[in-house]
């Protein structure tokens, strides 16, 4: 690619939404279902995404319910990552509401102090910070063979990347979120404000649950900028573990950039419906000289990236929630 060339293209003919090429016959349910089964068959090592690493600065902490288990993560003495149950072992206070002071989490009910080590019936959990996201390992929930570290996709070098993390919650299960991401054919129809001229150029055939090495969805798509101005790219979708889908740009502007979508089960709501958190990490990179300035402006750009992700996920969570609703009532097609 010529780095001096602007990444923008001008669409010769802007096709109205209703006149774009239908994709329903290509979005075969068997292909999506087979890709989902292959993802579900891969090991996760019982690791679940809790939130963004950036939220653990200073006396910050992350608290979340994962598959019905309350967990809390913070930086203990010396800055080491620590975490464990989010229930105080004394009388059950919610540690999500307790402050961290100089690396020690202090229960706000009676002052029980936790530095991340075993204490008064409280036992730590394995935690991991990959530089962008924080994970917790829950062996009693995952029931898999534990792994020493989570399955983290290959990413651009952090020092040369712009990162932003979006979190949303929907009434669905992780598989509904993953299935949504393994259906790129919906992009131009459900998100016309962001995507145009979308074509899936390669998709695996439904070949059962075995991982036969052909499990990538390759897509040519243009991101809308303004009017007829677009940025065309090629992106590849893969699922490295049961609750993660990665979109990697392999051609066009931002080669090597990734968008990681992680689905974390939270537990049931008061009506007994499952809730799932979508934690999406955008790790953008570019060889253009101007990208250095963009990284310096990261504090200003991150809210814009999160807002763009939030707009997409309003639609995509509606898709995932609808899928769960139909599955749970026996009305899902096929």
C-alpha cells in the first residue's frame, strides 16, 4: 500500500438501502451454526473477561457477576493484580461497593481488609491482565481443564496501537452474541449507517464440530465516512475460543487492527432470563505518520470509539436477544 495515498474512496453509485444486493441466501443457517459449534468445542481454560485493564488504575477495581458468581479484581500491594469472590466472608457484604486503599480492599461494613491473599475464609482466584482486558478463571463454572492463561488473540503492538473498550449488557446467552458476530452477512442491512458494499468472499462449509482448519469468514466491506466517502477494507472473522470472536483487518487501511468481541455470562435477572455482557476491545493500528498524533489524542478519541461501538451493539444486542427469545420458546428457525 502506498502510505501517502489517502485511504478514502468515492462510491460511484450510492445504492439505496432497499436496492442493495440481498444476502439472505448466502447467510446459510447451517454455516453459522457449524461455525458456532466449532467455537464452542474449543478450550477456554475457564477464563472469563471481567473488564478493561484501564479501569484498574490507582485505587480502581473491577466488580462483576460472572455466571452467578460475584468477583472483584484490583491491584494489590506493589501493583500486582489480585482478585477473588465479591462477597465478604464475614457477613456477606458486597465487596463491589468497598473501596481500595493503598492496594488493600477494605470492606465497608466492618473493615475486613484484604490484600489479595487468603484471609478469614476469603480465597483468591486466578486473574490475568493481558494489557487491554482483565480476566478471571472460574474452574467451578467452566468445568474445563484449566489453562494457566486465557486464549488471547494476536494483537498489534500496544505501544503502537490505539485501544478502547466498550461494554454492553443484553438478555441472551454468550452463544447468541457469538452467533451474531459469525453472521457478517447482516452488516449492510442492519448497520447501513456504518457498512456498505459488504461481500463475504470466503466462508467455511458446515462440516460438523471438528476444527478442520477452514474456520475463517473473509469479508470485503466499506466503512462509511460521510456521504459517498468510504474506507474499503478486507476483514477476517475467527473464533479462537467459545466466547470470543475476533475481526482482523488484513487489507486496506489499518492492516493488523483487531476488534475482539468477548461474551461473558452474568447470570439470571429477576425474571429468570440470562444476561450476558459484551466486552468489545478495539485495538487499532496504522503505519501512517498521522496515527502517532491519533494515539496522543487517545483520551479524546476513546469516547468516540466507544460511542460508535455502542451504536452498533444496540442493533446487534437486539439481534442476540431476539435469537435467545426464539430459542428459549422453541421457535428458532431450523
